[in-house]
C-alpha cells in the first residue's frame, strides 16, 4: 500500500512563472523524500513602481511517505 501526502509551498522568481516552479520543486526535493508530482494552485505577479518585479507560484507538492 502506498500513502502520499501533499504539502503547499510558495516560490518566487524574478525571471518567470516557469522558473518559480522549477526553483520550488528543486527546493522541495532538498527537504521532502519521494516527491512524485506537483500542481500549480495559484500564480500572481509582484509589481513594484508599476512594473512586474517577480513571479510567484503556489504549488501543491505530492510525496510518498516511507516507513
């Protein structure tokens, strides 16, 4: 039997939404074992002085629990 858990994380990039996703998954892999998937729950831009300065994603990361 396999049991998985889902953790919600946020990640910000100054480059793009895709970069924020990649950075978030890379960081999750440093802490969580057996990461199997993720989905983007939400995304938003950060605006400073009328210009986009960052891209933020909220990710739901699925990982399999071990004994």
